[in-house]
C-alpha cells in the first residue's frame, strides 16, 4: 500500500512484488535511471555557476543546436545505463544511430530511448527542462539490440516517464499500472512519493501551442484554436494560453491541471511538415503516461500509441492532454479536413 513520502525504490519494489515472475531487471533499470536523474539534476541546478551553459557548436540529426547541458545529460545517462546488464541497446535524440552496449558489459532484455534534455533552448534562461524516457522489451534474436528493437509502437512500451528539473525535481513514470509522481528531497538524495495515482482532468481550461506557427497550420487546427478563445459554455470564459516552449514542463502542468498541448504539423512549413516533436522519445512516452492518467494523445488523425515507427528520429504532430479537449480537436480537424 503506497503512502505519501514513500521512497521511489520501496514503491518500485512493492509494485514488482505484484508480478511473481518479475526478475527485478526492470527495477534495476529504473534505479540506474533514477541515479542518472539525480546527477543531471545536480548539474542543472548549478548550471549557471559552472561553464556548462551555452552551445557546443554542433547540431543533432533533427537540426537542433546541441547545448553543453544536452551533451552532459546525454553522457551521464549513457554511462549510468551501459553497464547494469538490463539493456541490449539505447537510442538518444542526440545520437544519429542507435547506441550499442559495449562488448565488455552484460546485455539485458530491455531497450531504452531517451531525450536527455527536453526544452534545452530554455537552459540559459533558467526555465524548467526535463529528461524523457521510453522502455521497450527486446524483440529480435541474439543478445545485442538493433534498430528494429527501437522501432516499436507506443502501445508496446514496458514503461515511460520523465524527470522535470524545475522548482523541484520531479520524477513521473508509468509501467502500465497507473501514473505516480515523486519529488526529490535533496537533503536525503531520494525521490519520495508526492503524486500518487495521477489522473488528468477530463476537460481543462488551458491550451499550449506556439501560435507563432499558426499561419502554417491546417484549417481545422486554426478553427479549433479560435474556438478555444470564444466563450466556453461550461466555464463561461475562454481558455488560457500557457506555453513555456519546454514540452516536459507544458505537459506536466496540463497533466495535473487539465488542458491540451498542441504541436501540429506545420504543414505549410517545409522545415516542419510533420511538426517538430519526435515520436520515439517525446510523443510516445508522454502518450503512454497521459493514457494511463485518463487522457489522450493523437496526431489529429491517429492515436500516437498506434503508430508503427519507420525511422529513429521521425517527427509526428502531437496533440495531447485532457480526453474531452483532444476529442473536440479531432472533431474540428475532421470537420475541416481538406
Ligand atoms: P528539445 O529541447 O529536446 O529539442 O525539445 C524542444 C521541443 C519541446 O521541448 C518544445 O515543446 C518545443 O521544442 C518548442 O518548440 P518551439 O520553440 O518551436 O515552440
Ligand atoms: Mn525534446
Ligand atoms: Mn532534447
């Protein structure tokens, strides 16, 4: 029985006990991930004091400028996860190809995909940023994982979560048994249960979108956003716009308060014809979490969790949040489909 303030390790072990066939490997994987999160949190929280802000001068395959902290977080995650014997392969937003587990280390049955630092354009301005992760089971033969093991649809995820480095450091994750949130108590260096069994409101009063891209949107999206600005029969007031430009932060706020986040296809922008967000380590893990919390995630045309990936860094339009709000969006897109 979970109690507020319970340590994340104790809660994970309690959850594991519900599955007699569990080997403890997923628990070990999550503990390695949690260690990496604590190290990254420490560096993020003192980034201004050490020479770790600014750009590396390189770009990743998605064309994003790589920040020093992106690279730091990427390195910390890889070095925390490569030797535990729980993984057969990893993939990161910052690495063009999949990352094999070094020969000298034992291999495991899980696949880890991650965005080491999401919202990194905000790092130098001290705006909240986060790490997003997605865990799949290996499905190919042999001990070494492959690209095929990474290209699995969201509904096959074993676990997914994020760590938000904000006013406090919060870990939110699911293994398909609901969603729980843990807050890092720096004085003991432990994540303690703070948000048990998170359920997102069925309808919100917040929308999150970069309206600077509005001229690139399809007609249905434009009509939907205009509708949100009109009087709402239930609340008698328009929705509020809240957009931080850090997906994990916008998502976490909407998960707790209710609301809808939209990064549609900028279909008239050759730079972002499929939108900007990546399926495997942004949209898919957050879709797993939001569905476990009673919400919904779609491209506008199909459920994010049903998409069969074809490329490691493929982008998808992402509309995610309170179920009633996402369903209303889908109706507008359907009504105005060209
Ligand atoms: P990342 O920092 O991992 O590249 O992700 C940035 C993403 C996401 O965090 C955010 O929602 C989106 O970029 C903001 O994009 P715009 O600046 O185009 O609104
Ligand atoms: Mn990101
Ligand atoms: Mn990133």
